C-alpha cells in the first residue's frame, strides 16, 4: 500500500513538473495609474481644459515617481510642460521640459529625450523673450522608428528654422505613419497644414500661383471636418483667408473663422 502511495506521489510530482503553474506578470499599480492619468490629461488638453490637464499630469508625475519609473516621469514632465505652455506660462513650461530632458537622460530613453528637446526648442522659437539658441540639424533628423508626434514636432521646427527639405521629409513621414482613426486624421491634417505653408513659400520663391498650397489646404480642411479639431480648423480658415485673392470669398473664409472663434469662446466660458 505504501509502495502504491509512493508511486502515486511520484506520478503527481512528475505531472507537476511537466505542468508548472503559469507565470503571472506582476504589474506595478503606480505605473498603471501614471499611464491612466496621462491619458486623461491628454484628453483634457484636447478639450482645451488647461488647468485640469495640469492637475492630471501632476498626479501622473506623482504616480510615476512612486513607481520610480524614469521614463514615465519624463513623459509626465513633458506633458506638464505642454499644458503649461497652452495655458500661457512659458517660464514654467520651460522648467518642465528641462526636467523631462533630465529624466529621459537618466532613463537612457532616446525617444523621450528628442521629444522634450524639440518641445523646448519650439517653445523658445515662439517666445520672443527667450534667448535664441542655434538649433542643431541633428535635432531635426528623427529616426524612422520614433513615434509620429516626434516627427511632427521636428517638421514644425524645421519649417521655423527655414530647413524646408527637412520639414517636407518629416511631414511626409508623418503622413506615411498615421492610421485612419481620429488621432491619425488629426496628425495628417497638421502635416497638410505644414505642407501648405511650405508650398506657399516655394510658390513665392518661384513666382508662381499657389495651386499646390490650395491642394494641401483642402486636404487639411477635409480631414479636420472628419476629425473635429476646432482650433486647427480656425488656423486653416485663417490661412485660407490669407491665400484667397477674391474679396468676396476671402470675406466668406473670415466669417467662417469668426463663427468658429466665437463658438470656442463660448465653450471656454461654460
């Protein structure tokens, strides 16, 4: 009887060895919380709720710090900088971007580092009071494997730095990367608006009409009607008014822009 029991035990042990319990991947709850708060903050940014976005990104930073996750800390600081910049506080935005760069270096995260570097350079490019620092062309060259938002930022900065070929290449890369979801449509619209500006500059240099620029602009307008981005739509309508040679049609573009502007103001008052 003891022999039978021993054999049964050995069989069970053998079966257990062959069928080990599945390995459960442990998830740090603070990492999950940091990522969730970051998504909520990005949503608040899209709704132009600048103060709420800052609160959410600050909480995301706290959670990332508790997780001791330098990559998430860099992302939180970057997002906080974006919200502060949108809210009109360039000084605090710059401080946040510098923190994002520091955390990215500690995490050895090349994507986060270039994203934050570009954000800081774009902030300085738009800030007339900032000390202008020469932008390295290395910053404008983004590896193909990097996320689409980094390519878009590089394209914008290249345009502002009068690096037209680099800007055109980066915008083309954006269009090649995006999908057909709402985010992809918005990225595409931004790229076509950028290509519109480049085409206008090229037309002025060549002394020709702006047919190519109009083509890009109409593509951007179509995408914006589908994605629903009123702030970008406002920019596109103003651009159309600038380009329009016919006085009657120019007035129509301006009236459409005014209607969108008034609607945005009402939303912010609610």
